[in-house]
DNA sequence: CCTTACATACCGACCGGTCTGTATGTTACA
DNA sequence: TGTAACATACAGACCGGTCGGTATGTAAGG
C-alpha cells in the first residue's frame, strides 16, 4: 500500500514512531528510552526506525516539537479562546488546565518539555534551547491575555504580565513534578486554584 | 592511611564518592551519570567504588539522602530560624531562598530531588517514594511556620498552611526548571517575590 | 503489455562501543 | 599476618547505529 500524503503531514509510520517516542520519553525520559523500545511500541524494527530518523537525538527533537505543537493546537482550539473579555480568557485558561489533567486520582502524565528540560538542559544545548523556546511561547501566549485583561479591567494595577505568566508556568511545571511523586494530581488542581486567587488579588476581581 | 571516623560520619572516601554523585547527577541526571564518571570525579577507580556501594542504585539513594540532609541542615541553621515571630520566619525563609540561589546571572544548580523525581518517578518506585518523602518534609517544615504565623497574626484568614506550602514547593521546583533552560535564575527570584506578595495578601500583611 | 530501472518501506543480523558489576590482585597498616 | 582500602582487568549485557537484503510499487520505453 502506498500512502499518499498531503505535503505537510507525516507518513503514517513516522507519526507512529513519534507518538511512541513521546509516550515513552514522557514516562522514562530520554536516556532510559531505547530505540528498540520505541520500535516495539510503534510495531516495527530498528531498520524501519533509521529509515525515518537519522539518530535517537533526531526523534527526541521531533517528539518534543510534536508534543508542543499538539498542546499548542489544543490550547488554540480550547473554548476559552473564543471569549470576548480577556479577563474571561485568563480565568478560562485556568479552568481548561484543570480539566485537562483528567479525573481525580488518576495521575497526570508529565510534560515532555519539562522532562527534557530537567534531564538534558546541561548536556544538550540544542534541546535546552528548544525547551526554552517552547516555554517562552507559552509564557508569551498567556501574558498576551494578561496584558489585555489588565488594560481592560485594572489599568492601575501594578504587575508585569510576563512575570505573572512565568509564575504560572513555574507553578504548572512544579505541580506536575509533585504530582508525579505523590501519584495524585490534586496538588496541581489546588495550586491552580491558589494561582487563581493570586490573580484575582492582582486584578482586583471579586467574582470569577 | 586509615581514617578514624566518628560513628555517624562517613569515611572520607565514601563521602567523596557521594559528593561526586550528587554533583554529577544534579547536572546530568541518573542515567547519564556513569559509575566511572563518579569515580573520576572522586579520584579513584571502580574497585574503590564497589567497595563502598553495592550498586549504582545504591549511590543514587545515598546521594539523594545526603543532598536532602545537607539542605535540611542548612535550613535548620539558617538565620531566619532564630526569629521569634513566626511571621518573620515565614518571610525570612523566602529571603534565605533568594540568597542561596547565588549571584545574579550565574545559573543555579538544580535540586537533586527534583531531578530524580522527573527522571525516575515512573521507573523506580523506591526513588519516587524517597522524593515524595523529602518533599513532604519540606512542605511540613514550612507549613509549620505558616500555621503559627496564621494563628498569631491572621487567625481569621482562610487558607490551608499545607496547601500554601505545597504551592511554595511547586514554585521553587518549577522555577529551578525554568532557570535551567533560561540559563538565568532571575525567574526564581521574581517568582519568590510574587509568592511573597501572595502571602502578604493571604496574611493581611502590609509591611515586610 | 511487458520488462527494466529505480524508489520507498521495512526487516533483522550484526558491529563497535559503553556500562554495570565481578573477580582478582596489591598495598598499607594494625 | 590478616584485613581494610583500594587498583586492575575483565566478563557480560545492552544499546546506538550500520548494512545487506526483500517486498512492493511506480514510471519509462520498446
């Protein structure tokens, strides 16, 4: 069978490999994930793997990018995006995060960017820069809404939207880490709620 | 040369190995750190290593414990401990964290507990539990001061000291991660400052 | 239409190197 | 002389990456 593919998409098999890489590396990290593991998960053998990727590093980059772009698309399509009031988008984002951690008890799978950041920041400048770049986009995206909300509702408030967005990212990443070792994601939910309270305080909001 | 050692202390060479393990694993993580690397850093060879540790896992546990106990001692001896008012201890702790990240620009070395938590939570239950345990102690320690500060200064405030301490830990750990990829620790300082503002808000404090 | 030529997708054996752990010295000191 | 504290050498497993081969498809030409 031949796979006619629109130019932007990946071939089916390559996508399977990337998905397998994302899944395994999210759990075990980069070093503990074997090329053979990925092949096994994707249902093919090493020959096939190296047909699509020239090295293990290569699929790590692809997995990282794929993971981030998937999340970026999710957030781009999330319902809170369509809200007219930037303040609603700010708090709607927090709701969305809480929803996407899944049901109570069941532990959240981690963030591949965070995993790579911790494991590879000192050993792979390229991956570190990629993580930094993706993090910056998340911060930039959120701080955009924050700046608008501030302008519209609390123009006299004195806070830096970018700094607040960085706090948000740190809370999310740190909470994911704590959730992993506690084997429970309540801590993420609770911390988001406290961040919400902090935001209400910053913006002088009493409802929401 | 024989090293007479008080019963609680480690033999000189063993301590050197643990120190080397802490140093290298903080940077590279567990999997990317080789026994030979540790030996090289400590200035001896494999024979010596396996004289003191029965496996690589073994030194990882020792390194984790040693790292935590060292930090615990630092915090136990920190100046903010001696302050009589629990509120001063709460905010004094934040100052102490900021001080201990070192001078501007120079990037902070990470937290070994955080590194292990991210890398090994899904593959080594024992290490995961150890990380969870150490994190719990940090949270317990801070929430103790928080509870006292609340009782003494804002008994009508409505917040859970343990939840706030967990937020603090998540912020610190998340910020350390962001600092690693940004190659700058300003983000940690800024986020601590925002947490301080949140605390002031919770406790109804205007000075400090 | 059939054949030749070539491309894609994948298999699985294998190689070289690395890494953990072991087995066996060797040395210094009690 | 026995034992603690190492060094040295090596075994054995594993892992990343290569390579030759195969199956399938496709396009061109006579």
